[in-house]
C-alpha cells in the first residue's frame, strides 16, 4: 500500500492498521484485555456499509437512488453506533480502570484511542459532507 499508493487516505489507513496491530498485539502477547480487543472489532460491522457505499460510488450508482440512500443512511447509523459508540465505551472503560492497567499499556491504549477517535471524527465529517451536506449531482 505504501509502495504503490502514497495518498493521504492510504497513509491514514496504514496508520490505522499499525495502531490496531500494536494494541491487539499487546492484548494477545500478554493475554490481557482480550474482551476489550474483541469489543473494538465491532467497529468493523460499519465497514460493510462503508465499503458497500464506496463500491456503489465506483460503479456510478445514482446517489439519489433508493439503494444508495439506504446504504448511506445505514452507513451513518452503524458508524455512530459501532464506531463512535464503541470508542466512547472503550474510553470510559479505560478511564474507570486506569489504576488497574500498567502505565505502558495505558499509554499505548490512550494514544490508540485518541488517534482512532480523531481519524473517525475526520471520516464522519467527510461522510456527512459527502452524503448529507451540499446537494450532490446524480451520477
């Protein structure tokens, strides 16, 4: 990905995967926080609709069509529940259990949450602007 496609989005995606790999790697290596790590994977449920929407755009599906609008609305709903909601719960859990977590794990987890929250906020802004902002021309 880095060798062939050096766009901003590919770099963001690479950063995302590095952070996820690091955080999940710590959980697996130490055999701690496995439930926490698995819970974080709920965000991937939104990926079904995020990628379906992207495929529709690539296939030039009319953005005013019922299938596209349904996918767009479902994408937004699952984004709020499975990305924003999961990150909020994970942040709350980490704050409540901060005294039980080794400082090094807490630091990695906190940085991971901050980066993932920022990246998801940017993605949400892009999605809202693209699908619910200004009026798009049908393709």
